[in-house]
């Protein structure tokens, strides 16, 4: 019987705990070092809390826009108790963290509450939360320390009126006027949610539209919905500073204009948690953005050291972090491994409607990088959408020209995060549009528009 491989994992987010589960399954001796709780920021302060808040916002939106379905609501029939909402958000996040920790411990992983760093000689030094320091030797190390909200010097959060997205769950009352700085995924999601909950929302966007990194057709649908719901978008506007002013805030833009509100939420990106990890001493290189450089199987530049998740800056999604962590352990422990392929990653923006994407993008097609054909099916012609009172959204499918292989898709719809899965399967399995079209779709259903799009892309021999 061979020697047992000793694995050290620094960080308990999706990249860390998923790696721990795989390593334990493959027979390694696994130590997971985590400071705040298993699940990391994804579970405790980012993904799980934000989507729990958004779930409440979705219910309010459905009720508010159900008049044509014959649902009658009186004045103030729906009121949100934000304190109660946030209590549920934090309780659910804690429960999810506890459940994840229990699963990891059941798998035989040793969890050490504290902060770890690498040291020469394959050593890991841990400063425990309860005090004291100890070290151990690891044959394999995985860095999964995540990232934190980017802070602008002239707009530092105070946790009361100027907030990062990790601090909003301490609010007990709905902001009267919330200014959201940043129109990427995080900014758009929170702007949409607080608008639905009843706040007056102003979204400051440095670009000419919201969600500049997403499909343009999808972003324009969302921007039209924002306008219809009374959410103000300040396009081509950049915040220079944010300061407290009595019981409110003043956001000064770079062109000199000012925007006043009761609260400001900063959503201007993330920075990796790479400080005090012993990276330079152990030969772990960073890229020009400050993230840990990794290859497609999550190896860093140092022998036996891997990295996963937001600290790598590869694609800041919990699902990608988890796959990076699993891939790292499969590779390190000699199991079969498939290198990470970003062309098969499905992503979702949790606005109303949601925006889900996978594979090939419209930008790549328009730039001539991919020779593809696309078809877009508006949901306004879908029978189930009409029944549910859905007017906004579409299904877009891409296939390779001349071959008919499905290489990407975009869905803009309620629960687009669920509808994107069949397209993801088609992209991963390299199915043809005819194979997708031949699969039965329920009638009536929103997924029927995926089948219809595939039929529209049929190629005759």
C-alpha cells in the first residue's frame, strides 16, 4: 500500500470544499484551513445571500405585474419587511455553511478554523482563530482564498450609508433612495432587487448600457425593463467620490454632476486575497492583474501548488471555482482529468428577467472570430409565455456554419438559469441543432422556444 498523500487546502469556498471532497474520496489525508466558515464568501456573504434576497424581490415583481392574469391587489397590499428579509438571508447562509461543513467532515476532512500560508519546504503554517500557531507538511496545496470587494479611496464603505455588497444585509429598513455604483452583474442584480422591493434606485454606469460584458440584445431588454419599472440608469457616468451628507450620501461624478441618495452601494469589482500567503517565497506567480496564474488543470508555477476560484481571476463564478478545485485534485492525485473549458461554462445574471449564457457569444460572431449562424426567438410568440404574462425576453441559439453543431446560446426569461441547461448539454456534447430539435419539448412550455430555435437552424443536405 502506497503512502497517503497529504493535502492542504487554504480557503473553504466552493473551490476549497469541493476540492476537499474529491481529495478525501481519492484517499488523501486532507486538511481544510478556513477562517470564516465553510462555504466561504459565496455562501456567507455573496452568492447565497444575494440570491436569497433576490428570491424575495422576484415574488414582489410577480405580484406587482400579475394584473393582466386577473390578480387584484390593493394599495400597499404587498409590503416588504427588510429586517425580516435580511434575518432570513443570514440564517439561510449560516445553515448552508453548517450543512456544507458537516458534509466535508463526514467525508473525513479535518477542518481547522484559522488562516494558513505557504512556507518553503512544502510546509503550511496556520494561525488558528482561537490563538496559537502550528505547521505541517503537505505534499499538495490548494489556494482557494477568494476575493473581496474592490474599495475606491474616495468611496470607502462605512457599513451604514456607504455599503459594499457584503454589508447590505445589516440594513433594517429599505433605503429611500439607493445609488448603485457599477453596472456589471453585481450592480445590476442589486439595483433590480431593491427596485422591486420598493426603493427608488439610481444605477451609475460608466458604459453606454448596463451589463457591458453580457450579450447586447439581452442587456438592452433589461435596460428597457429597468426604465419601465422606474429604475434610473445614468449611462456614460463614472463616480469620482462618495461621501456622507447628514442622513444621506452624495455621489460626485467625474463630470462634476452630483447625485444624492439615502444610501450608496459600491459594486466596482473585486480584488484577490493574495496577501500573506507566502506566494513569493514559494515561487507562486501572479498575473498582471494580481491574480494567481494557473493553467487549465489549476496548477500554479510552483510544484505541488494549485489554485482555484476567485483568487485566480479565471471566471468569477462559484461553479467555475468548484470545477477548478475538483480538477486540481483529480490532477494532483492521478485521477482522470479534463482540462477546464470556458466555452462550456453556463452563467446567469439574476435580474428580472434573468439572463443566462453558455458558449459562443454574439460579440465573437460579429468580430469574425467564430463562423456561426444564430437565430433569436422572442418569448412574446411563445404560448406559455403569453399564459404567464411574460412579454420580455428571448431564446438565442448559435450553431457552427455548415455543420449545425450547437456552440452557444442566450436565454432571457424568468428562470433562465434553469432553461439554459439543455443548451449547456448540447454545447458540452457537441449536439447538432437537428438532434436538439428532435428531442421532445412539452407543449406549452418556455423550453419549447429552444426546440423551435433549433428547428429554425436546420440545414438541408
